[in-house]
């Protein structure tokens, strides 16, 4: 719940049932926070000509930190955090991001008859999303040059409650992919027949991505330890607590008293 929603719920409760003394004090605090957030939003986002926003925000980085501090994880709305790249086994983040753009070439590869590339790109994309899911659930032991295969990653995802229908489709794709590659190497099928492995489930990568993105928590849900009332109380007593916490010093013991 963002600060505006919290204020609205307090005011509705007060109008309907009345508030205790403790709730009245919380209402005072939330009103103060919301008023300051509105002032900061006006300063940071609503009073700057187009084309000068970056320069303007650079000038007001102290106010931006205060805004982020007061708003909390709800500032990100429905955006979903994904695990850090190192938790996915990525060796070089920039190279990995650049390589991920190749996924968009799957359809072109199939159309042009680059069938091994089309099948391989599908497998790479599936593996990437499965690593994201597993790492987000606290599983996996991913690192550069690890020995995970698509099959073992699918099995690991099953332990972490991936959708059963998606699991069936993933297992079928992987079995068909491996069988087609081995049969090709043994001369049992012609190269063109690899297209069947690709065409088996064209929507699988997008369906897997959509399910995982929907299932991942947003920033607020992923940060239940973010104690908004405690942080606001410390800010209410001493606004300089924002700079101390952002600089890594954390609140002083006296800041925490009574939070």
C-alpha cells in the first residue's frame, strides 16, 4: 500500500468508526508524509521544462533520496524485481544483455531455415527464464561455467512450484529437441525435419515468460521488512536520517528508539 492509499484508508476508518489516540497520531504522521511527498513530486517532476529533466534531477539528488525513502518500495508500482545477474550464473552482465537480444531472431532463423539456431535460441530463452524463476525462489546454485542442462533446470523448477502445465510443455520440448538433434547426427532424419522440434510449441517461451512475470512479487511484496511507519517516525524526529541511511551509516540507536 502506498502512502496515499494508507492516508485514504485511515481517513475512511476515522469517518466511519472513529480513531483511537494511537491511530490519530499515526494519521498525523501519514498526513505529514503525504504532504511532503506531494511537495517533492511537484519539485522533482512537475516544475521542469521538457529536455531539462535529467539536469534538474541531478541538481536535486538529495530531494530524490528523500522521496524514495518516504515512498518506499511502492514507488515502483507493479514493476517486478528479478534476481541479480550473478545469481543467475552470468559472467558478464553487458554481454549477457546484448546476447539476450538474439532471442528475437528465433522466428527469422526458422523462416530462413537456420533450424539449429532456431531450436537453440528457444532453449536458451527457456533456460534464462527458468533460472530467473528458480533464483527468485531461493533455489539453484548458478555460476559461470556451471553444469546445469535444460533438463536439470526444468527438474529444479519443478521443485520450486512452476506451473504444472508449463512443466509438461517444457519436458516435451526438451525431449523432442534432444531426440531430433541426436537423430540428425545419426542420419535418421533430414536437417529440414528439425523444424518440427521448433514448431512443436511456438508460444512456449512467451507463455513461460508471462507466467513467471505474473508470479514474481512486485517490489513492495518483495520487501515486507520495509517498515514504513518506523522509517517515517525516524524521519519525523530527524529528517537527516535519510542521508545517513542512504550513505550506508544506517540510523543511530537514538533514531530507532520508539520507532
